[in-house]
């Protein structure tokens, strides 16, 4: 009986994380005609490491740490160099879910727990899709990079990240 209750609770948490937030922020500060004006602003670096903490790859990142910047993410960007990405910092470790609404370029989305371990990678996401891309496990950080990046550099679930913020 206890297993059924625990399973039901976990299932409800996963389903709840997949729903759109009714209090979702509407980002009206950017529209299609202003998309070309969004410029990359280097705010730090992310280091991808294997399970032994050996460096696999370093990239420059913008950091999304406010509710508004996390919501906007990489929406409306037409392209991004391979050596760049975005790091999302959340205030607490919990189930996360992203979608590709208004995101022009395909991405690899990596969910990372509070121990900085990659717990889920959604590879080659579909631009403009409103399909929920859940973390499947609690995560506190998310890294978005160009589609194919994780495969090209051998980044996999169980690997780690670290970062330096400017």
C-alpha cells in the first residue's frame, strides 16, 4: 500500500511539473522585429566534466537567474556560435520543465542537480514546439547549447558541470 501511495505522489509531481504555469510571465519586451537586436552578453563560463571531473569542453554563457530572464531564455535568437550557451540558475532544486516556444534554433537542453551532475539531456529539441521537456529528476540548473553539442563533445547524463560567473 505504501508503494502505491509513493508511486501516486511521484506521478502527480511529474504531471504537475508538465503543466503550464497559469501565472506564467508574459514577455512582451521582445517581438519578432526586434529578434535581430538580441546580442550575446558573456556573463560567465561553463565547464563540462566527466564523472571524474576531467574537462571535456568549456563554453561562454549568458546567465539567466531572474524569473524574467529564465522565462525569456534563448527565445527569438536566430543562431548562436558553438562555443556559447545559456546557464539557468534556479533558487531551489525541484522538477523543472522547459519548452521551445518562440525558440528558433534547435537546442540540447541539460538539466543539472544541486551537486552539478547532469541528470537529463533533451537532445536536438524541436524549434517552436510547446511540448514539455521535463527534467525527470529534481534539478537546480539548466544549460542550453546548440543542438548536437552534447553528442559532438561526448556530454552525457552522469557528467558534471561547473561554472564561473563574472
